[in-house]
């Protein structure tokens, strides 16, 4: 597997893996437009793990951004981390998290963080995060408007 940044113009390569996590995604063109025209200008970046046999489709993806705030200082925040079902349990999530941690260090970030939903279906993801050195440090609260 090759882990690399997904550039504008190849955003569609992330669609199949990403829709495993973001199940509301149904239209590839809308996904590409949202990433390239809305989120990238706000600082969102994408990386993917690519199987050498299928170099045009990411087997696993991570979307992230770098920011600053008073609570966390300079941070790298992982918005999305997903693996296509046929590629799970092959270490791709770990490889993406290693790449992200290195990038955070390269950028001088104080830490790397992410939020993850709760429930029994998230147990594998939580195990990955804990085994990768992430710790549960907060509760996330939200209110739909």
C-alpha cells in the first residue's frame, strides 16, 4: 500500500472509501464538488492508502485540517477516517494515523485529535484509535438547529 495525499483532480478516488463512513453520500460528483470547492478552500486535505493493483481508488482515506484555538493551541484535526470493507484489518487505518501524526509533527502541531461516534458498531474504530496512542480526553456535545 502507498499512503499519499490526494490532490484536487483526483478527489473522486476517495469516494468509495469515504461513503463507508459518511453513509449519506450518494453522489460522487457532489462529493468531489463539496471537497474541492467548499472544504479544500477552508483548509481540508485528503490522504489515501492505495493498493498497487487498484491505483485509482483509495482503499482507505482520511480527511483532516490544521487549526489553532485557545483550548488546544496548534492542532491537526482528523475529520474523517474510513476504510473500504474489503480492505479492513490490513493495517490501513494505522498507516493513515502514522502519516497524520508525522504530518502534524512536520507542521509543528501540539497534538492530533479526532472525534468518534459511540455505539457497538464503532468498537473496532475505537480500538484502532486507542492502539494508535490516542486517548479519550473529552465529551463532545452538540445541538441540531
